[in-house]
């Protein structure tokens, strides 16, 4: 057999080196308050895009309204970007200026 072909007839044991897998970086998706987007529409967005139950969506909407911003969830980069785009598309269809962003968690 050729050298390096896996023949360990000399009794040696090959140890497998395991590479550590790095956890993906996470991003928070945030909705921002404005003076035009209706509360009902914000709840609708939270339920459709972020799959929140009505009670949770209402609570996040109240955070957006009272605090100026509300956290919709924490996701990997690609999913966070997709969620932000979905929110902006829904808002554009209804002609609301709803702003949604992502930030490092």
C-alpha cells in the first residue's frame, strides 16, 4: 500500500481532528414607530411575518407605540434581512412608512 493510504499496520491510531463549528451571528429585527402606520397594521405584520399570536403581537405593537421601537425576534443574518424586506413590502403595498431594521444581537 502507498504511504498515507490509511494502512496503520504498525499499531498507530489515527485521531480525527474535529473542527469547531462556529455558531452563526444573530441579529435582532426591530420595528420603529412613526405617526402614520396604524396599530392594526403593525399587529397584522407581526402576526404574518413573525408568526406571533395576537396577544404577543399586540404587546410588541404597544412597545413600538410607547417606546419608539419594538423587538420582533432574533434571527440569523439571512433570515433577519428577509424579514425586514417582507415588512417593507407589506408596508409599501398599504402605503405606510413603517420602518424595520436589524441589528447585531
